C-alpha cells in the first residue's frame, strides 16, 4: 500500500522506530564510504512506503551531491593553492553535518543541511 504525504497544512504522521533506524542507516552509510550509493538504495526501496524516508533521503542525497561538487571544485582549486584549505573545510563540514543529521534522524526529524544547492 502506497503512503501519500499529508495534504498541505496537516502534520506528517508520527515517525516509527524502523523509520528512524533507516534514517540513521542512510547517514551512517555516508560516513563509511558510500556517500551517494548507500542512501540512494535505501531511498529508492523505501520512499513509496514512508514519507519520512522520502523526505530524509531527498535531503541527504541533495546534501551529498552538493558537497561532492564543492569537493571537486576545491580539488580543482588546489592547483592555485587556495583549494587545499577549502578541501579540508569541505571535508570537515561534510562529516560534522552528517553527524548532526544522524542526531536529528534519531529524534525522527529531517535535518535541512546548510549550503546545499536547492
């Protein structure tokens, strides 16, 4: 059975423990070396069954793709030396924001990542 998002103005249904766990798993997969593929697989499998996983997956994939682009641009700027501190900053920000996302996922919230391309 497909779960539809609530009509505008109504709150989302309460988040179950299984949904929280999958939200955490998506973030942890980013930290252990699967920043795009891990969340993408979980999101594709569960997005039609849970509005929470759908929102969480969209936000996380948007974050990962944005920071992949920032990392690539920083790498290109390494040839003019400004990219080295930028690359370090992007790496630290990626880890810290992912950890904040894990904490929010454990609370059943969807964290809106900063500096993502909307």
